[in-house]
């Protein structure tokens, strides 16, 4: 008799206790992926971005900014928890009780040694598959921000603005200089 592996669902994931407080428990195509609490460098970059994005989004009335533990439920077998999510004002109806139920307009992932490969490949594919309009990949090691915009079913790089500033198609008028993203992060020697 043949059996079919169906993978975990969001409802089953909710029944699994956290092993360590602050761990992110995500589902990627039914597979449980646990990511530990990020390192300090990652957290500094995250706070720098949250300050700028939250101020810009709120001042311009563009929508809402979310951080972990808020996850994005794309399907019963796909729940991702990015570092930052932005839902546009006209799409706030996708906010569920516990999760964002559908693709936000923008997500940010900050690369860490343990998540680099997953963020660059696996999550990128999942975000594109479910129609995430813009995906930022932030790398503290190279002090870079790659902004990807969805074109049909794949991502294309968005050229930086003046002086290498981060440019966004989803957040009009955003002014984000690269040094501001990495303020407080010591350069490695």
C-alpha cells in the first residue's frame, strides 16, 4: 500500500510547543523549520529598519509594519515569519487574528549565518510563488540591501536610488541611506 506524505499544517504547528523562547517555527511546504533567536548584529539592523520603515509607512498613511512573532500564512502548509512585513493600507483585510493571511506587500529578511541559504533561495521561491510584491534581502556582512520586485512569477532587482540609497516600488518616497541601515554595527576586521 502506497502512502503519501502530506506535511504539517498550520493548525498542527500551533500544537507544537516552542523548544526555546523566541525561536521562530515556520512551515515551508509542510516542513517544520525552527530558527533560533537572531544574533545581536541582526537585531541592530532589524531595529534600524523598523524605525525608518514604521515612521515612513505611518507618516505617509501607507499601511502597517509587522515584526516577529507575526507570521504570514500563505496556505495551510506555508507559514513564514520574516524579520519585517509591510501590508498596504488598501490590503489590511488580509490581517487575520493570529497571522497575516496572504502575501503582504513587502517583506524584509536579514541574513544570518544559519538562515542565509534559506533566505536567498527557499524563502525567495516561496515569496515569489505566493505573489509577494517586494522582497528585501539585507546582508550585514557586505552592508548591502538587495531589493527585489516581483515581475510575473520571478523577482528582478530594483536599482538603488541616488547615492546608493534603498529604492522601493512599494513604498513611494522612502529615503533610506545604506549607512542608516547599518548604524551601530561594528565592521568586522
